[in-house]
C-alpha cells in the first residue's frame, strides 16, 4: 500500500468517525421537527432518514455500525503504516480494509436506495458518509491492484 494513499485512507476514516459519531448522536438525540440539523442542507431529509424505521439494522442503529466500521478501518490503516513492507500481515491488513470498505459501500448503496424509494428523503450527512466509504474502497482497490489482478486471473479467466 502506497504510504500517501494509506494516509489518505486514515484521513477519510477519521472524518468518517467524526461524521458517524455525530449521526449516532443525532440518532439518540433527534431534533425537534422544525429544528435544523448542523451540516444538513436546508430542505434535506436528515431527520426523516436518521429517525426512520430503516435507521436500524438487526436492531443496531446504522450510524453505530458506520462508526464501528470507520474505527476499525482507521486502526487497521494506522497498523498498516507501521508494518514493514515485507510482512505478510501487511497484505492481510490491506485486504481486510478492502473487504470492509466493499461491504460498507454496498450497505451504503442499499441505504441510499431505501432513502430514495421508501423514505423518499435524503440525508446529506449520510451521503457524505457514502462518499467517504466509497473513496476508501476505491483507494483500497488501487492499493491492492496486484492482489486483485491475481485473484481475477485465477478465478475469472
């Protein structure tokens, strides 16, 4: 994993932690219906999205799931930066980050689908989180391109 890209993943994960911490706080402290949410675009449906029945997955608030995911990615990225380049664990850590960010990207896409089709409201903060996790996934793909190429050649071709 290129160090510059790894540091960018650390930054994105840290921003994701801050954002999902705030979304978790909003989940447990919903604003009044006419109260604006800091960071939400005027007219967006942050309250509708963060308090909907779809704001839970298996009984856990999705904001908490996002927070835990970003914390794990952040810690793994820091670990990655301190492992020696020849260590096998470095490759494993990199692939775990790739897997977590892939799952996070798919889950965020599902939540955006629910937001658009069922809730019929958009949360600009939630979309920002989707951008963060998607960027982490894309960067992880770039950093793991040799491993991904090998997997592709082995199982697809």
